[in-house]
């Protein structure tokens, strides 16, 4: 090659850097492989296999129903309390599994991360898709129970439930990206994740109604609005409207400002996605070394 000849490197990428979440669309085949691996290995060498996807949420529901519905008698003023409870439980289960899986995605795939370069966002996204796949059996059970008690779906209710799922998945992705990046360097980040997952059940209207929160915070309206602006709270209430309310003879009245709270929840989710992606890309430069 002569001294004056220049090599055109415009079509080459800088090693180890990409466009973040946008690169996932170019690596769809690898994403499918990661999802297939995640679903295939979850219950490998398990006697019951995929039956556990039904047993675990059913056991959780029975415990909550026994304690909150029978012992504490929370179901007295809530018609079809079992459906109300389960509609909230499946949403929280989706968030907890998606968030937890995404947080551990890089550490669990350390062998691939250390050996080859590929968009590291593939791992948290694949983990969340796997969580969504395991959420589907729970959703099927909810649908069957609702149909048995005379559920009449509405387009508005189903659209709200779909929006709730998207909100939970996006929120879990944002938090998952944030904590998965931190978790590689600071392993105690997992402790914060466990705390968030624990609080998620109790800080959303799953085991109780939002009206009880309103009574407790009647002198602090801003705290009630803050509570209702939680993306997980909005998603749970959308599921209640979509699945539980049509099975009852009573009208489920949400705060008149619930629409504004939902917009705030969407804004919080977008901020979580941006902050999560920024934090993830900041820490991914040293993933291989830290692992």
C-alpha cells in the first residue's frame, strides 16, 4: 500500500460502543436466541416444568387471599375480592420478575459479555421478554376466572389493561437498565432491588383499595397524588378497571384527576428509561473488567 493511500473506515464501528437500545432492532436474531435460551433453561431438570408458572402465582394468591380476605376481612366491601386481588398480583409479579431478571442479566451472562462484543442491552431486554412470557399463564388464569363469573370485556377496559402492561414493562426496563449497570460494579445494588420488589406489593392497591389510602391521607392531597402517580399503581388500577370492575355490579370510581396522575406516571417511566440507558452505557465500558 502506498504512503498516500488512505483506508476507508467509515463503515466500521468503534469496538465496544453502540447506539444503545436502538441496536436491539439490528440484532433481532440474537435476541430471539437469548429469549429461547431463557425460557428453555428456566425449568430445566424440573419435574413439573412450566406447571410452576401456574403453581407459584396460585400459591401467592391463596396466601394473600387467606390473610387479607378471610382473616382481616378486607373483602367485605369489595365484590369479587378474589379477582380484584389476583388482577393486582399478576401486575406486580410481572414487574418484580422483569425488574429482577433485567438487573441480573449482565452478571448472569458474564461469559458472553467477557468474550465477545454485542449490544449489552440485549441481555436486559431478553430477560424482560422472558418475564413477559412467564406472565402469560397468569394472565390466562385471570381471564378464565373472569369469564366464569360473567366478565363482559370492553374495548376501553382492554385498551387500559394493555397500556398497563406496556407501562410496567417500560418501567421495569428503565429500572433494570439502571440497576444492571450498577450491579456489575457494586454487587450490593441487588439489595436495593430486593427492597424495591418488596415494597412494590405494599405500595400499590393490590391488597387494599385506593380509597383506604385516600382516607389515611385526607389531609395530605399531594401525598395521595404522589401515590397514585406511581407507574405500578396506575397499571394495577387499569387492570382493575379492565378485568375486575366488569365482573361486579358496582361502579369503580377512581379520583377525578386519575388521568393527570397517569400522565405523570408515563413521564416517570420515560425518565426511568432515559436515566437507565444513560447509566447503563456509562458503566458498560468496564463490564468485562468488572466481571
